[in-house]
């Protein structure tokens, strides 16, 4: 079966966003992927409103420490 044989609208799309203090960028990012079937925000214990923005948008949100966090600051 080729892709042409499949109904592409039935393929679910999940997006995972990794965040750290992204309250400025997260609302626009979430708005741009509103068409996705599932959105998961993995936050590295932000100190701003990132977590609250995720919850108010109704997306799944988890907290996880990232090894890359130390490289950012």
C-alpha cells in the first residue's frame, strides 16, 4: 500500500514541545499547532508562566529536568 492509497487525513499527529521559561513564545507556538491531534509540553521547571499557559491551553503538560538546561544559561 502506498501513501496515495491511504487517507492522509486519518493519520494522527502528535507534537512535543520542550520548554524552559517560554511564556513569551509558547502561546503563538500552541496557536500554530492547534490543528494537531495531540500536544505535549515537556517543561524543564520554568520560573515564568509557561506551565500555566500550557494548562490554560488544554494541552498535556509534564515537567522533566533537561540536561540541556545548563547549556542555555
